[in-house]
């Protein structure tokens, strides 16, 4: 039992389902990028960190091209659990991405506002190609159309935690994805 189990109302996606889906996504990407000599994976901190760690290792195991791992941190101005689309870079890429095949490794596409901004940013830095792999998508919430080539799970428009996703910086270490009990928000 983890300390967090008592705070979870219901599990949406189990560890086993996360593992299986990550392997499936890695296989698709490895097949599509079989002819390139390298990939640059860009993880958006902090929510996508677990997915980045597992996806990159899986990509290697299933025969994907050599990968470089980059991390960015962005903050969208907004209150609480909604996002506004105005994005500030908290941590930029460490290196030049010009001429590289880039894959953005995202945790969740909600309104799509953050991602839409990020794609424009990466293109402005002259990446050779940019694709997105997102573990989760909330289909009803999409406000701007974003081309997400690889999607793990479509989930309902509810606030989820675990596997990197937080509520007030907590619950990121939860190994599965779930919904919090309503009383947690009253604390
Ligand atoms: P968007 O700009 O697409 O609305 O917001 C995307 C970001 O908001 C995600 O990368 C994620 O960090 C955060 N986010 C969106 N939905 C959820 C959610 O249900 N739970 C958590 N913990 N974060 C979320």
C-alpha cells in the first residue's frame, strides 16, 4: 500500500496497461522512424517525466533509432487546474535542434494550448520534423486542433493524477493513473 492509495477514488489506468501501451507506442514510432539515424525526444517537465523514462527505454528495446533526450519546462499562465494558452519557458532546450527529427513526449493533451505553442516554438528552431506522442488525450477538451500523431489513451474530461501527473506537486510518484477523492481538494 502506498500513502496515496487512500486518496484515490478510482484507478483509471493500471500499471500494466501503462506498460503495454508504452510498448505499443514505442513500436509504432520505431517502425515509422526506421530510416532515420537519430531522434531527439523532448520531454515537457514535469508531468511527462515517467512517460519519457519508460518510452525512451522501450523505444531502444524495440529497435528504434538512437535517441537524444532533452527536457523543457514551461508554465502556462492559468489558475488551478485549467490552462490559458499563454506559455512561459522556465527551462529551455540545452542544445540546437536544427535539422533534427524531434518527437515531443507529452503527458496529456487537454485544451491543446500548451502543445500548440510548443510545436510552433520547435518549428521556429528549425527542427527537420516534429511529431508528438501523448500518453493521454481529453477529446472533449480540445480547444485548438493539434496534430498529435501518437496517442496512448483517450480519457474523460476529469482531473487525473499519477504516473508523473500531480495535484499541487503531489501524487507524481503514484504508479498508476487515477482520480482523487473529492475531499482531497478540500484540505
Ligand atoms: P493544455 O494546455 O493542453 O490544456 O494543458 C496540458 C497540460 O496541463 C498537461 O501537460 C498537464 O501537465 C496539465 N494537465 C491537463 N490535464 C491534467 C490532468 O487531468 N491532471 C493533471 N495532473 N495535469 C493535467
